[in-house]
C-alpha cells in the first residue's frame, strides 16, 4: 500500500523563502494582516486532513468506482467518500479562500493552492468533487448578477452545494462552436435547455443536496460558431426564493463513462430535458464567463499532476532505499547484505531526481501563479493588476501542459523504479500513472494549450508578455552574473533567454507565411518555454539555498535543494536544444505525408 507525507517544509520554503509572500500581502489591503505562522498552521491541519481522511480512500475508491441506478439516475460514490466530504465541510475547508461576503474565510489563494496540492496527492478523484466548485464560484463572482450570487454562492462557499462546468458534447470537444444544446427563452425570463453533455466530471454524486451546473448552450437566434454560445446556471434542484430546494430540474445523469483512471470520480453523461436555467452574463457571450472557470480549471489540472508527481516520488524513493538488487557498479555499498539497495544505481537516481525536480519546480510555479492571481484581483496599483494578469495568462497554458506532461513522465518513472512490482495494483503506483494520464487531455488538450501559448499569448501580442518574463530572468542574471557559485544555474537561463527572442521571431515569421508552421512547432515551443520558466525558478531556489549554506545553515534541506537544482540543469534543462531543433524542422515533414498516412 502506498503512503503519503504532506511536503510542508518545501511549501514553507517556496512561500516564505523563495516568494516572500507575506511581504506581498502587506501590499494587499485584503491580506495585510496575514502572517507566516497563520499560513503554516492552516496548511499543517490541511495536510492532516489530506493524509488521514482522503488518502486512505484512494486505493479503495479506485477499486470500487462509482455506480449509477439507471431507473432513478442516482449516482453512488465509493464507500467513505460521502463521509470524507462531510468532514471537509465541517472543517471549513471549502470556504478557505472564498470571499467573506459569501461566508468564506478570505485566506490567500496560495494557501488554497497548497491545500489542494495535498488533496490531489492524497486522492485526485475525490478532490475533483469540491475542486471544480471553485471554478464555478469564480465564474459567478465575476459574471453573475447580484441575485444569482445571493442565491448560489453562500451554499457553494460552504461546500453544501458543488459546481460543475458542462461544455463537451459527443460530436465536439474543444471546438465548442459546434455544440447543439439549445436554450429556449421563457416568459418569466428563464430558459429551457435541451441537449446532451458528456465527460462532465463530478456531474452527479451523492455528496451534496444540490449541484450547480454551468452549461453552455445556444439561443434560437444565436449566430453560428463560438460567437453564438451563451452560459446558463442549471441547478440539479431548483432553488426557491427563500433559498430552500424546490422541484427536481430536468437535468439528469444518463450514464457514467468507463475510464482508464480517476475511477472514484463520476464522469457523467448529462441529459438536459427542458431543464430550467438562468442566463449568466450577456447573450452569446457565454465564453467570457466560462473562460474564468476554464482558466481556474487549467491551473487546477496542473496542480493535480503536481500532487501525483509528489506522492509517486515519495513512494518510489522509499522503495528504492529498501529494495536490494545487484551490486553497485563501483563496488558493494551494503556489505552486510547480499545486494545493494537499488538507490545506489545511477539510472534509478535519475528517475527519482526527475520526479523530485519536476515536483519542486511545479510547486514554485503554481504558488507564483496563485500570487499573480491574487495581485490581479486585489492589488491597489492598476499597473500591477494589469501586468500580473498578462503574465498569468501566459503562464496558465505552461502550468496546464508542461506540469501535466512532466507528471506523466514522473509517475511513469516512479513506477519503473518499482520494476515489476510497479505494474502490480497492490503497490498503488499504477493508479498514479492512470490517474495522471487524464490531466494531459482535459480542460483543453496539451496541444491546444501549446497553440494558445504560441499563437495567442505570445505571437498575438508580438512577444510583449514574453519580454516581461524575460525581464525577470535578466534581473536575476544581472544580480548573480558574476557569482561563480551561481554560474551553473545562471548561464543556462541567460543563454536560453537570449535564444528565445530569435526562436520566437523565426517561428512567427514562418507562421505568417504558412499557419501550419505554428501548429507544427507549438508543442515543442511550449516545452522550451516551460523549461525557461522552471529554469528561472530553479535558479532562484539555488540562490536561496547557496545563501543559507554560505551563512552557515547546516540544515540538509538546502543542500538537497542545491543538488536537485544541479541535476535539473544538467539532465533535464538541456532538452531545450533538441526541442528547438525539432520545432525548426517545420511543417513539411508532417503535412507532406499523405502516402505515409494512407
């Protein structure tokens, strides 16, 4: 059976030593009184909840899965899930970072980010039930009417009601302009929705009394394509004027998907049969509200893979220390045993360090993004709000695609550490791999994220946002450029930073002549950009570690951080050279292949 220990020490390092979040909070009136002790205390309790309440249900939930009663359309979640959710509500965890005006605790988003990382390590399938609610909540806070907010947000904040996002239909996934779900206006100002949605995570469950579905649909006079999509609130149970539950609405689960992983989460096929809904925002402008939820979900999906990377690494490391097999190539290390622990073998260490580097790099990036989101919404300086929003928009597809790609690599490597035992269900490793695989697909596949990054976020504004990030890199290079101890970390990002300008311009020019050039280069480009971002954070983490060691701090944590940084730059970061070469290979070798693909 797998085990899990919340990585509280590394979270504290990222927040308080790398990002100095409390200093930033002092610039935000909303969080000016938040201190490190409060953050640490909340996350310590959150780690206990993840490790003691939801983690024990991960393996059993995967084995049991969800079930549906076809007659009543009711879905039953695995044994223990409902009781764990009741403890989640009782502990106030649902309200952690929500607005006090709706009953929330108003804590910083970075606290919620770290809490959810631990939940994802413990049990991704369970965590998706409350997790999706945060995106629906954010969409309604931004685009809902005052009446809609008062009707739904208090119960969503408390966790008494959950939320979903209903986009996909059987004939269209990413191309939402093709959707067919219809919304007919009613005399009372409401709408009747008819259609079918698929792949709706947490679309039906027995954890809460109500589910607030955010549904994309088309009005009768809607223009074709994505410009004719509107957003609607469609609750499972209608809500009376006094807040009590009314009649069962015409939205129900027609079936559950049979999936590779996340078996404990109900991935529902939803049928809308004259379901009553209310419009969110303006007619035909539904993507404005849905993108708030989708972007929150994309950050959340990156966090899911971060959680899986961390828990897979922990278990692989423990196994590698105990499993004895063969002798070290450089001579016996455990002379009192018939063989050495496999951790002495170079390639085993490479697999372990790959997972560790990707987990710790991802944690730094996601906490940084949580702070950007906080500044975008709450900083008193308009320029800081604008710059933070632009940078977050560019980093979001990197979080979603780079971290989930890395999660697949890392969980697979950790399974490999176990050898044949990793392929056996009882050890729990194969579940981490199966669960990680979905994260590369949903909320826009990683190819879609790559196209978004290169085509919209970078070429779309002629690289302006990329240059803003480049200034962060340049500032670090300027600070440490003459420090010989930092050279192994600074030189690689300085060189790549300079190369990125030429690399981006070259692809943009080729794409202007032939758009397929952008499509051919985008996935490789995103990984290059991802390494530039990770490289920046790993260089900063090495900077902090070196300063602590130089000041006489003997805590092994800093030496471990420095060694991991060296591994990352020596073994993982050089992938950028190959990626730039393959990106430059162009579209011809892909598109002039009709004979090969007969």
